């Protein structure tokens, strides 16, 4: 059994839902980097992007990874957190990383009506696909990868528990 568990994956891959269900099942605490940032800044992710820009938000993500610690903690992360080498190093040092892989078509279905994610606001599908492809090698550095496409939360949690 491991200490801290980081859950990574593209927007819409189910990180928050799976993280909460896994935490409940393991008796772990769960924290989300986006929620942590919103609480610290007193602003939504969307507003932070609009007012200060993406690089500022990325600095907040690194700070969140540095600050959030504890024992037996599940940390769900924003989809872009794996872009910075420094962030990947912090996660590797402090715990195990799980990558929730999800087919892009399912991601599009899940995020169809989403209005909370700044990176989806202006982008057409082909740009989102480019973003997805460009991130794959970094997601794949995870300790464990699980394909969540078409699977129930219960099934995913059982699969994860058998891996950890
Ligand atoms: C982002 C994903 C979002 C959030 C922010 C940027 C990204 O989190 O951190 O909008 O760069 O992929 P989710 O992956 O939880 O949607």
C-alpha cells in the first residue's frame, strides 16, 4: 500500500469522481489541486485564467503540489499539471501517480456542455485533440495507467485497488 496517490489525466477523464470514490474505499483523505487553488485565491479557475493568464495559474499549480502534503492522501490534479517537468518530479517524489486514460471521443461527449474550463472555451475540436496528443507522453510517465473509457466507477476503483 502506498502513501500519497496523485490522479492525473486529461480534462473529463473522471479524475475527481474516481479520486473521491477511491478515497472512500481506501479510507484516505482526498484533495483537489484546482479546488485548493480556488480556495487559496478566492477566485474560480476561470477567473484566474482571465485575469492573470495561464502562466500564473501554472505557478499556482506548482505551489499547490509543493504545499499539499499529508499521509494517505489522494490528490486529484488539473489536466495540465503534468506539463511542467518540475510538477512531475514533485509528484514522483511524494507518491505514486495514476493516469486515467480516456478516449478523446468520450472526453468530447463528457465535456460537451462544459463552461468551466477556460482551455475549452475558444478551442475547436482539432486544437483540443492537439493538446491531448501533446500531453500523452507526460501522462504516460505515471506509475499506473487505467483506461476508463466505458467503465463504471465501481469497476475502475476495484481495478485501481488491485494495482496499488
Ligand atoms: C486544465 C484542466 C482543468 C483546470 C484548468 C486547466 C488543463 O482541470 O486545471 O482549467 O490544462 O487541462 P480538469 O482536468 O479537472 O478539468
